[in-house]
C-alpha cells in the first residue's frame, strides 16, 4: 500500500483519489463543509460547519450553494488539473 501525503495538520492531503469523494460530499453535504475535510482543508471546513450549525441552518444555504458549485467543479476537472489546483496551488475556495 503506497504512503499517502499528509497536510500540515496531519490529515490526508488533496489528491486525485479524493476528487470523487470530495465532489460527491460537496454536492450532498456542502452545507457542512465535509468536502473541505476530505481534501484536508480543515480551517475552511470548520468555517462552513460553524456557519451552518451556529445559525441553526438559516445561513446554511450559502455554504450549501458553495459546496454544490465546488462539488461540480471538482468532478469536472481532469485529475491533473485537480492536483495542480488543490494540491500544488492549495486553493481552498472556489
């Protein structure tokens, strides 16, 4: 089993293998920021989760729309573009 890259907080780094998981989580669970945790972007995930939970879901529509858009972007990028954008450039938001 090959070693996986780790981000600065010890979580899994974004890779082409996480593209589908992050895309589906973004579409289905975008309001909770789960797709950010899948990619290892813990701070962004906590921000999205806090917006949804602390507002009792009222403001959750904004992270949900963002998650839907990001999920579609993740799934439509080629593996190389995904790695270049989210692993090399470490782009956390759209």
